[in-house]
């Protein structure tokens, strides 16, 4: 059975992984007859009250919060290598741009969690497929832009696209239920909630994205 890494960044759109995107990713992987290997960095995050969109002042573990989505079956990304995986997928949510990296604050000059960066570079060097959803393509661009010049999408957001282009990557406009494929780099990206107004649009886009990632194995 093919093993597909799923990199989570917490639990909740404003301070972690977008839960619906993460669940649709896991469902799409299972429907393709593959095994999801969930992982997250073992770092602390700032908690956001999802009723008010305001930070609470609390800190919580990204790994422990991500375990909520993975039903407890999750690994510290520090111990995961590309040799264990056939492909990898990054769901979106602000956590992808705040916890896995700081693109949300620094744009093209973002720094990336070292273990996330290491694993992404390992996957790219091994020519194993990578999928990224919603804002997560910005993370991929921050890590791989200068070396691999990948083509990615976050939909139609001009400001984010401009920052992505500064990394050495190329942004391509894309409708919400479709995806952009960079065959040279075995990279598939889809806009999801960067563009979606309906949950069904997110489900459709992620399903096709994950299928294409697995087809590239």
C-alpha cells in the first residue's frame, strides 16, 4: 500500500490546519487505496478563539492539536524521512503559513520550520510527488522556489501570488475545483478555501488534487 504523508499544522483554520481541508485530504487518500501518514512539528502555537478570531494568549502544541484530526495516530515530523513515503500532501489553514513557516508575516522572505523544510527538500530531491492545498503552496514556494522554480497556485489572490513569484516560483491562476500540475517537479496544487465559497468546491478540488498526486507516484 502506498504511503502518503499528510503534514498538519494544528487544529483550526485560524491557528492550525483547516479541518475540512485536512479531512477531505485524508478521505481522498483512503479512497485511492493508500495509507495516510499524519505528522506535525512538535512546537507550540498561539491559540486563536474561533468565535472572535482573536488570540487568547494561550499556547498549545502543534503536534497535540494535530492529533485531534489524526485521531491520535500521528508522528513528530522530526522523525519522518522521504524514504518512508511515496508522496506528501500539505493541507492549508493559517497554520501552514504561521506554524510551519512565517509566510503570513514575512511573505517571500519567510523562514520555514527546519524539519518541514528538510522533508520537503528530501521529497523533491527524490522526485516523489508533492501536493499542496489552499495557502500551503506558499510554503512549498518558500522552500523550493530558488532551487526548483516550481509552478503553483493559490487561486486568484494577487497579493499572495506576487509574494510567491518573488521566491523563484511561478504562480498560475486556477479555478477552485481544479488544480495546477508541475510535471517537472511532480507538484500538484489547488486553491481550496483560498477561493472557495462552498464546502463542496473544496471537496472536489482536493479530491482531484490528491488523485493526481497519487497518479504521479
